[in-house]
């Protein structure tokens, strides 16, 4: 009996991905619990969030993902939870068992499970006043927004910033972060999300279903920086002479013609864009401990809110939520982040 209990203690429930594709590739299985290697921490997962990268890792589209990254048996990147154990070379001055943390597994994945093992540099302490779901929503989308705003010239007081897809995970953080940097912020979203985007501090909110961004720019002024979290072309005409476009998303994100999509976003209608003072950047987020700490600090001080759109409970909710994630993607349709509490652990933690 004792041996059986010991074996059971070394196992966990996890979402398992059998192959590339959709819902039919996902199931919840009993699998071995990971053990922390050198420089890693084992975290008991309390909540996770879903973002576009998770869906790309499920579909394997565009196919370059299959070559560059490969398939992961357990999907999922972003999480919040409790440190269970430390690997070697993780100093006690960094973390201790029982610490509440948030972090990301990045493209190594593995977070959609009761336990996840990640490098210690991918994890920071969770502020006490931030709930589990809000903490889980922060890592990748928050870092993407912060790093996009810092790409190229700094955003400073009075700079004009436009955020396309302002109601989504990345966009909602970008609006708040740009405001904290002193910018004049225009958010673009659909009708039902206008009030939410305004509540995040946007100075101007454009309902793209009722008015064109071009008309608003013509009546008001052009932009010093545009953060495109949705993926569309034609932005360069809305930039000031030294303005910058940072493309977080590409048009048709699962299309195989990645170079074509890059050209659509980065190049101006004519072929002289390389000589233009306007700059365009195709952007990829990277995990930086300092950025995670900065975002967590802002959240703890109440200066940055995670906009949670869907709250689900139980690991069994994850396969459907992950597979249907792209159905909720679209120009401005997303409302915040989808978060899932890993039910039993969440209840236990709240009792404690």
C-alpha cells in the first residue's frame, strides 16, 4: 500500500497532445510528475492562461514551428502556482518551497498540468494582492506588450501610440503600459469592448465597426508608434515621418507564406520603404526575468490589471478551451485572457 501511494505521489494529471492538429489530439492523462533539473524549479500549478502561441503549438501552423520547435507532449506556457521543489544550483536566496510564483515555460511548454518544471529565471514571486488567475494571465502577453513598446525609440511623455486589438491579451496590457510611460494612447477594438478599453486609460477609443482608423488619424494626428496585436497591412500611412510600426501579429497567422506576410506588414506600398524614416519591426517576445519582475511589481501596486475574459475551472476544461482558442481570435474580437484554474489545487490553496 505504501509503495502504491509513493508511486501515485510521483504522478499527475496533465493535458496530453498526441500530434499536430485540433481537439482530437488532446486528452487529459495520468503521467509521471517531472523532477527539477539543474537550475530549474518544480511548481504546483494553480492557474494557467491561454494565448495565441499555445494554439500555434497545437496546430503546428505555420509549419516552420514543426521544424524550429517541434511538438510537445504537454502543451501550455503561462502559469501561476506554488514552488514545490528546487533543482540543484537554484539558491535558497531566490526561491523556497511554498513560495507563490508566476512564470512561463515558454516554447518548452508543459504548463497545462498539475505540476510544471521550468528554469528558475522564467519565474518570479507573485505579489500577494494579485489573484492566481490574474497572475497566470501576465507572463507572455505582458512581456510581449512591454517589449513591443520598447522596440525602437522609447515611448515618452506626449508620444502618440496606437494599439490595434486593444481589448485582447497583449493589447490590453499595451494600452496600460503605454499610458504608464506617459503616452497619448488610441485603442482600436470592436463595439462591445469600447468601454473596457476606455476603462484601461485609453485617451481615444476607435470602434473599427463604426469608423475607420484612417479617418480618426486624419482628423486628429498621426502616430509615433503603432502596436499591431491583430495583424493587418496599411499602417505606414498612419505613422509620423519618424514613426514606428511594431507588428506583434501577422495577417493570416497560420498561413505558410510567412515571408509574404512579413512583407505585407513591414513594406510600404512602394519598394522604397528601406530608405524611409518610418520604421517597421516584426516582433518576437523573449523571456526576461527583469521584465517579469517589473510587470509583477506593477500588478502588485495596482498599476497594471490583467483583463480576464473567460474563467474556467478544472484541468478537464483545457482541451476544449485550447482547441477553440483561434475561433475567438479576430480583428479586435478578443476580450482579455482565457484563464483556467486547476480545480482541486485551487480549492485547496483557497482553504489554506
